[in-house]
């Protein structure tokens, strides 16, 4: 029986009124605010009544821009209760990008976190014809026309339930309730329209595979809520399963996430590849300072875990004494130090995670399951079943969802297409772009290339848009080459293959460097593990600038050797990399090479470094 999102929250609040739903980040007094499910649902109703009083019209939006917080969750659900469309805006958006989202979604109300985000909206509010109110949920607004969160609550408390109840009765499960703006690199981002049934049918399928339990799961909210993954895991699964959500600090991705993990002790943890990479780098750094005995014990323990999981992948699920002892002696302590000792589901998504990093975490008894999906299919479509673990597959479609390959070639590879109740309604006001992605039978064409094995497991083999066609007409999957080079030399942080309509392939590479804790921008200094490696091979360089300006023979030589080793895996000469250049700094959101979900913006990089690319083809 199809249900609505308000129906789900109302039911959970009745079933578990006193269970803790939300735990805020520390305030200036070092305290956390908690909401029980009864308090949470009550706040959602109050804010929904306030939105209606402020003039939120049916099918118009409330845009929300700010870091994850209880107010973000409440604003989203209140919008849906009031018959509006909840629309997240990335905190990294420029005022112009905010204007596009607000205008395009017909925003009646915009909810901002603080003065920084408010300034963006104040710059462009005169261009927003539907805008009736701006609410700031953190701090006291500087502008007299801007409502504080308490002002909003006061408005809602004075309103009767009548109007809200009549709106709730009219909500259809096939109506759009959430807009997800894609973080596109070309032109304006598209608005993915998701209805109640898209989202809830998808989550029911997820729960059948991940075996989460009601009222017992804990989640840390830190990934951008304007992205579909955080929407699903943090907000909707929370109200569906009565989970407890802890909110991380805004600086979570700059290094403070572990503080929240240690307090929250999550049972489920989703990290995009960059997050797992950062944890991996920090742990590698720590391991280098261990003494001989500690290093030997850690090596032995990791071998036991890898042995156990290798057997498990081969169908033998037997916990031998070495694994049990290693778990007790070392592995459980490592997980406790990361705040992951109660975690039973580890996930990664949004982009592929390097297989070597997956294997490393497997050796620590942390099996990271790959989740594959898109905003257009309400988030996840395939998930690795933890009981049938795999390092290379992205698993099978979730129960009740369908996958097929289109235009299959002689290697059995084709475009991954998806179908099911979770498939989006279309892009808002963009029928042509919707037709380009969703065919007349309702199948989404993902743009990803994949193949099935004999057991029906799906493997991603590349991306159509990132398929390089050389001037000789050869098709080259850049992803495989990039991963091969990274595996040969883990001191590089990014590889970008160039070669479309060119005679040969080249790559742009970045060296891992320190990051500015405040801004998240890359510094010139080499990361500690890279510096140690550089010294071990005879280089005196301490910064990226020194490496490039003096064309450091040793480092350039090692990169060249790594590329030659990766070339040995190439299936043809056209797939071999001939030249490379080191870029002047690592990639980041502030410098523009990474999007809000930490995906690499290849178009931006190619444009930014066009001169360097041309140099490799002179």
C-alpha cells in the first residue's frame, strides 16, 4: 500500500514518541539539543503551519541552504507536510547559482543557515518574483525583514491545524515532494523531481538487503543534504526506521568528523570515496610511527582479516581462530579509535572507490559495500550484499528493481539502464532533457557502461561520456587507466586521462598535499606520507612548487615508471599513456575541480589546464 512521507513520520512519532530522533552538534555552550520523535513531528507541524501562513503555495518550493542540522530536517519535512516541494541548495553555490535554483523551483520561502548564506540570497532576492519570506535558522538575522527560527515557530504556534489538515488530506503519493539539483558541470544543473512513492518504495527495497533494525540504528549526518544520498539515509530512513541522527560540525570533511563519530558511535556509516581516502591516509600516517613489534602485530592481524574475507568471497564463511584473536587483540581497537566499533554497515557511493583502499579496510575488518545509483532513481539501485561480499562488483539490483544493458558489444558490455517504482518523474521544466535520459518504456539510461557475470552481479566498466575516442578511432575507458596508475603509485591523489581526438593518451596528475583546515583548499606543502616517500627515493622537495619548478628528476622519474607499469596492463598500444604533467595543486571544492559531492569536474580541469594539455601534444 503506497504511503506518504507525512504518514510515515506521523506513524513513527506515535509508535516511538520518546525515542531520540535527532541530536544537534555542540552549541557555543558545549551542549547538544535532542529531539524525541514526538517533539520532532510537533516541530514539523508547527513549521508547516508557519510556511502556509507565510504564503507557501501548492507545488511551489521552499529552498534550504545550510549545513546539516535539525532545522534543515524540520524545514524539509514541514515543506512536504504543507504541500510544497523541498529543495536543497548546495552551500558552495554562488549567489547566481542560488538564484537559478530558487527561480526555477518557484521558491516562496528560502531557509538559510547563517549570515554567510543570507548574504547570497539578499544579493539576488529582487530577481525572485515568488519570494515571500526568508528565514535564518542559526543566530539572529541582521536584516529586519528576515525571520529568525524562533520567529518562524511563533508564527506556526499561533495557527490552527485546520489548513494544514486539509492540505495533508489532499497529498497524493505520486506528487513531487523533493527536488534534487544535480551538481552538473555543464550549463545549469537539472532538477530531479521525486515523489513520495519513488523515495519510499526505494527505501523499502534497501531495507530488505541491509537488514537494518527499527529503533536501534545510529547515523551521523555530514554529507550535503542537497544530495540524494544524504536525503535518503539521514532524513527519510530516520523517520521510517526510528533511527537516531547525530549532526557533525560544518568542518567534518576538513578533519573533525571523527569527533562526532566517537560521540555518536554510528551503526551505519556512508562515506563518499574521498572520505574513505582521507581516513586511509591518516591511518597510514599513524602506522608509520609504530615500532617494529606493533607493526608486525598489525601486519599479522590484517592478514587474518584478509584471509577470512577472501574465504567469505569464495563462499566459505568460517571464523578461524586467527581472525577471532586478531579481532579481539587489534581490529576491534582500531575500529573503536575511529568511532566505528558499533558499526555493522559500511557504505560507499557517488563515485567508485579504489580497490586497493577497499582491500585495506577489509584487512581492518571493515567491509565497505559499494552502493550504485543516481538522483534519477531516488538514490541506490544496486548494493553489495554484505553476506556475499565483493571487492569489484556493485552487486545486484535491489528487490523489485530492474537492470538491463543497452547496445551490448562483443565483450558483453553495454549501457546500464534501470527501471522500477523508484524512477524519477522527470526533470522540472525540461521535457527534452528528460527524454534524453528516460525512454518511452520508463527505463533510465545511466550513461555508465557495465557488464554482468554468470551470477547476475553487475560491474561498472566505464562511463560513456568519459569514453575517449582517439584520432585513430579507438575507444578508451579512462576510468580503468586512472585506477591502474593510482594503484601503481598511491602518492598521487588524482589522475585525469586526456586523449579525445588525439594521436595518443596523456595524463594530468596531482600529488597529495596538505589541506587548509579552515577553507578546505589545498596547500603547497606535500602531505606527510608523500614527503616521507619523496625523501626515501632521494628527493629534497617539500612543496609541489619545488617539484614542478625544478622538474624534480626523482619524482618525475617515479611517476614515469608507475605509468609504464600500468601500461603493461593495457590491451592495446592506443590504451597506453605516453606523457604526463604534474598540476600545480591538489583538487578541492574551493579551487573548483571538485563538486559539492567531491566528484571530479573533468570539464573544468581540461579547460583550466588547456595550455598544459596543449604542451603535451606539441
